[in-house]
C-alpha cells in the first residue's frame, strides 16, 4: 500500500510531502466536497519544513476543483 500523507509527513522529504498531498487532493476532489482535515495530531518531532510543505501545497491547490 502506498504511503498516505499523514504517514509520510513525519519521515519523507518536503518534496515527497508536496507530491503525496497533491495526489491525495486530486483523487478526492472529484465531487467538490473535499475538506482536508487532520484525523490525528501532528507528531511533535515532525520536521517543520514538512508541515509547511503540506500547508503551502493545500493553499496552492485551494481552487483546484473550481478551475
């Protein structure tokens, strides 16, 4: 099974986080009802740059379903 966003957030590179986030949003945004929310808290030792990569990617994709 491929890694999910929350699984790679802790251990992947920022680029891998961006790619997995974009892939996940594109798979789930088909009905324009997709809301990205954490189901668990972010682990304390998650790299800051990975959290920023996630947030920035979501922000950049914010209007994806409406383009």
